[in-house]
């Protein structure tokens, strides 16, 4: 057991997890050197390749997961929160073989979009859930096989000239705060029109955006989509979905379009600033409604307005919510360029 965990009071992680998730013994298991029946190696192999047990939670890299030993620790956030933690991040496993991780090389699959969301939703009650992680490896310098840490030693950093324009920084911060307040005000105004709505209907939408909290990206230019869950409680950001670029300078890549649709297959609609006739037809064929009417408007305000109209159609019998297909997560760190 890692030394940092020895400071904590004795816990039975399996019992905590089974209690919190309402699952049976197969859901969360403790694997140690001392086992009965199967060997630790066999249990770990099952953990890697079987659906159950399916929960392994680490906090602040207590275990990296890249060098699995015959001791598996499943630790729930409740005890961690009591010691001051306020934000929790559950990242999808990078297991595609081309990434060269031990998981991919041993056949362990990564989660689907809905599997990841279900676990994040289940763990959200105890602590704030970080939904915007792009697995960027902010602690790394260089690339795999290209170690550049020698260029950024403490001595070299101290010798660097840093031009920091405080006035420009403050002006930018003021602009960001102004945009934030406008976004919140627009959302709250629209949310007030949902007051008293008690529908159990929930849907997901994908949004093409360049930022600033607005629907301001062309479908073909999107490298990722923001995903929102819409309900009578409002619009809730639940994650990013990275995609291949569809527009290739005057023509659309049909193979890329297929990957885009797989990435947002669990969404009822996709909000865009503009979308071409061909991708629009393919999206409709996949049961995803392309929505252009909110181009350049605030995302959450637009999403709530759309959901109100959606509920009206459901109540009128014009449409019926149907289970959506699961979606595919793009693995690896996000690269903006």
C-alpha cells in the first residue's frame, strides 16, 4: 500500500463502493497478494479484460496505473474530500494499441462515452467533477522519445527574460469577466422560463464552438464538440468529444464524417454556426438534428430554449424520446494545432 494511504484510517474500499453504487460483490473487488482461489495475476488480468470489476479510482496519482502491481487499491472520494480535496477527475483509459500503453498491449479496452459519463455522474455527489479534462499532460515537457527537460531547468528558467504586460493582462481579465457575467445572465433568464417544469426527460446535445460560450463554429471546422446534458434543471456541461476535421479546404472528407457521427452518436442534436447539405443529410440519417438557428448565441441560453421546444413536442406527441446509441471517445491528449 502506498505510504500516503497509510496515514488514513482503516477502510474497506469494496464495501464503500458497493454501498455508494448499489452494486454487488463483482462490481468492486480488493486484490492483494493474499487471495483465495484465483492468483493475484489472474485477478488483475480479469480486471484488465473483463467488464467486472469495473471501478478503479485513484486520487492525485496515488497509483499511476501504468505499472500495475499485484495490489489493487480502490479508494472512494468521500474520505479524500474530508481531508480537503474539492475537485475530482476521472479520465478515460488510453488503451488503443497505437499509443503503446500497457493496457492497449494487453487488450484492455477503454470506456465508451456513456460508460465514462455514468461513472462520473455516480461519483459527482461527493465532490465537484472535472468534466473539461483533455488529458493534456501539463506536467510533461517535449514528446515521447523527445525529452526536452534539460532546456527548462530551474537555472535556465531564472535566466529567461519574461515580458509581462500587467495592464494588458488586467484588461483581458476584465473582458473575460464581462463575457462571463453576460453568459450567466442570459442562462438565468432562460432558465427562469423552465421554472416548475418537472419532466424526467434528459437529452444530450453537441455544440461546435470556438469559445466565448457561444455557438460560433462551422460543423466542418470543428476539431471537438462540447457536450451538454439538457433537463428540466437546465443545461449542464458534461464533456468534450474530439473529432477528425471534416472540412478539407473546399471538400468534405467522408471518412472523417463517419468518425464525427460516431463521436456524437448519443446526442439528440448538434448546434452549429453553419453546416453543409451533405453532412446535414448524414446527421439526420443518424438521428442527430443539425441546429443552426442559434448561431453566435450563448450556448446554455440556446440549449435551454431548444429543450423547452423539445419538451413541447414531446408533450404534444410530435416526437418521442428514444434511447440513443453509445458514442466513441477519441483517445490520447488533445492537440490544438
